[in-house]
């Protein structure tokens, strides 16, 4: 069932909430790991980061096929512009974060694995097997930079998205949030 102006399909609702909640969890864990240097969480963070692509890619394809949702009410030109910017940042960010994380880890020599399933082996230093050797310092650095900036931008976009959803629900009372919960408006 495609989205309509009054009701989103169950596919749209499910993909939105799965990706949204997983990205929030991954952002929270990523910030915690970085702030407190909790290296024990890296393997779990990376595994879920890879797995989220299995939902993000279908979500992006579904959004492209379905188009952007019809607004639930009449809004100013600046509100339409802000909505488009935030939604594009969210879509791009949900693709950029796992891809840049994989680039950072894989090209940094750390490999990529999902709960023990090795997708890309570590590049161990033959002289010191306790260390890894980057495959490409440039690409690993690019991945690191994109992951850092992407996380910051995604946090801002996410905050604006939540504020916008609450505005729609509390102030505008237009049914936008109801629609995203799978109900008709």
C-alpha cells in the first residue's frame, strides 16, 4: 500500500521507526564510547552499524519510490524549506554514518565483522601481530572525518526533526505525528 496524504503505509512507518530508533541508539553508544573511551563496545557498535544498512537501504529505496510525504497542513515557505533540509540530512546521514564507519574501520586495518562473522579481515602487522596496519590512511581518515561530522550533523537534524514533530502535534494539531504512528488523519 502506498502512502496517502491521510495515512502512511505500514512499510513507511516500520522503516521510519526501526531506522530512527537504531540510529539514536548508535549515536548514543558512539558518543558514550568516545567520551569515556569504552573500547569494549566498539565491536557491538560496528556490528549494529553494518546491520542497520540492511534497513537503511530499503528505506531510502522506499522513500525514492514513494516520494516525499504530502504535508498534513498548510505551512510557510520557510517551514517547507526547513522540512526538506532536515529530511534530506536525515536520509543522507543514515546512509553516511554506517558507510563512513565501515570505511574508517576497514581502511584503518581494523576489519569489519558482524558478531563474529568476518566481512573484512583485520590487516595485522606481521612484525607485531598485536597491531594493525592501515590499508589506506587517507581513506580511513576520510571515514573518520565523515563519521565525526556526520554524527554531529545527524544529531542536530534529529533534534530539529523531533522539535518539528512535537510542533506539528502540540501547536499545529495537524495529525503529522498520528500519521507516523500508522493512524489516519
